[in-house]
C-alpha cells in the first residue's frame, strides 16, 4: 500500500497526463458531484443521490463493478472469504450496504431461510436487488431488505446477528458515519459474533476524493473501534486476494456483550 494522496493537485495532474482519455469523464463527475453536494443536506443524502444517478445508468456499475463478469467475481470472492472464515448456514447475517446483492445473492442461497438481512441507503439499488432475487430464484429464502437513513440500527433487536458484513461501505464514508456505526454495532451483535468491513487504506495522509472516496490509516479505524468498546484486527490474508481494499474484523471484547450505548437526553424546554 503506497502513500500517495489522490486528492493532491500534483497527483491529479500526473494522473491526467498519463490517462488523458479519463479527463472528460472525471470533469463530468466533478460537475455532477458539486451539484449534488449543493442540493443535499448531509453525506447520506448526497450519496443516496449519487447512487440514484449511477443506478440509472447501470446497477452493477453503481456498486463498483465495471462488467457483469467482475460483478460475479467480486461477489464470489466475498462469499468464499466469509465461508472460509466462519460463516455457517445457521448464522443470522446483516449486510450493510447490500446494494444489488452482488454477494448477497450467494449469502441468501447459503444461509438458512430468513437468516439474511440487507440494508442500504439507496431505494434505487434496493429495487435492483429485488430484480436479482427474482432472476436467481431466491424469493423462497425470505431475505429481508430494508432502506435506512443512518447506521444506528434503531429498528433491529439487541444481540440479533452472528455476522455483520460491509463491503465497500466505509470506503465511501466520512469518519463520523463510521463512528456512528461503531457506536451502535455492538448492540445488535451476538456474543461471539463478528463484523467484517473493507476500507480504502493509506499509509500516508488520510484524505478524500470528491467526498465519495475516503482513504484511512488502519490504526485510525482500529482506535475508533476500540474507543467504542470493540476489538479490531487487520485481516492480512484478505490482502492476498485481487481487490484494492483492505479488511478489518471487529468483535466484542472477550466474546461478550458491548457496552451500553448512551441515550441522548431530551433538551429541557
């Protein structure tokens, strides 16, 4: 993993000189994203608008797959990794940012009926997920697909999931969104459960590009998880797979329960 800052002017100029054919699409994306930032209230609203725009062109490209073949490969890679690392059919699983079920279709088919829960901030990509359910004959597996507006998991019961999974979610999330997830994820994890997530890793200065792509140091995310009573471990063997992101696994301390999430007090009138 190198130290380059993709947000720096120097990097962008060098990249443009090496790949001049990519400049017009980048400028188009820059214009679109500037408008979406001005017309939305927060990051979730902004990225929901991004997904709406991307899904209108291609639901598979919207989740980061440039071709159907790549969509299949990335889904299979996620599935194979989790089944090698402890996922069992009897487990109840939550997939954060399930998208159009690139990997979810495999999890749904593998897990016992009713054990898959997928959430996403984009209604458009969830409609595409329904199409995938139909085309892959998975309706009888009774998956649960839900749109959310944050990562507080308020509608889910305590200690519900053995496995939580988030692929290419934190790579598009500012730090306060990740912290919101860490603050609440322990409540819905069962003792002995685990939470795997990928992220774009840098060993240099942490940065973002167009408020869509965020690059973090491993120690930043590990410390943030520990701040909220969670144990985080960098998954070295994920680095051997053909994917540009890195992976961390979060567990509850000593396999127990997470600390209680402090409740917000209502302001006195």
